[in-house]
């Protein structure tokens, strides 16, 4: 089965979702990331080797916390201020192979994984979370993990042979601070054309 939404939350709430049925993901704190076949350091940023996509060192005031490699060319970077606990919001930014799937099929798969994992239902896009990009698919949901309620959304585009995806999650109802911080992080993500690979 194809991975739509890999595990992205490591503080006990056990965020997300379906992971590849292959080797376990390799999660590395950003300070310990070394160059590999999948990701390379680019100053304080990280470059996805296959696509050339650059993961920034921060999104708004959310610093990069960890890099996860799920498989060949399948990379995410997690951003959060407080580690995703105690009412904190977090954003995961992904670059991974598109395979033979269209972006519409990928978006359907992402939405299905969210609804199955969170018992989630579709929701309106929160104020300030609108994003524009060519070919963008997006959705927001209300869901729960245990006793905690969350608002979670995705934005996904296909760029050549790659999918770029934002996954944003906030406790629900979000505080004004969490909402503003998450909106700024989402706005900071570049979903435009990929740079030329070297």
C-alpha cells in the first residue's frame, strides 16, 4: 500500500498516519542530520536530493525540529515551537516520489488517511490558512486522537515526478496564537516550481 501520510508527531499523541510497509522511518533531530542519498545540508536548510526542493530552517517562527526519511527519496521535515505538545501546533513539510498517481489520486489518498486515522470529518479552511499554488489540492478536517481534538489540513502539489505536501495540525479549538503561528508557517512554504537539480 502506498504511503499517504507518514508518522509526524513524536510526543505521545502519535500523529499520523499510514507509513510505508517497508523499513521503519529514520527520524533524526536537525542538529544531527548528515548528508545522505536523500537529503543534504544547505547551510541551515535541507535540500531534498532527488527533486532539489529546499526545506527551510524555519517556517515563520516554527523552527525545523527533525528530519524523517521514510524510504528512497521520501523525506519530511517537522516544524514546531514547543515540540507539538501542550497545545502547540506543528507543520510537516514533505517531498516524496509521485509514482504513477495523479495529484487528484494522491489528494484522495491523503484525505482518506486523515479521516481513517483521526475519525475526522471535513471542515472549512481556518481563517488565514488559504494558500494558492498551481495544481494545488487541499483539505481541512476536524478529528480526535484519544481525548484530544485537532484541526488538521493538507496542501499538496505535484511537481514533475515529486509530490510536495504541507501537513498542518493544531489543537482544536486553536488559540489565536496557534492559529496565527500556523497560518504564518503555511504561508512561508514554497510550493512553486522545483529548482534545477545539481
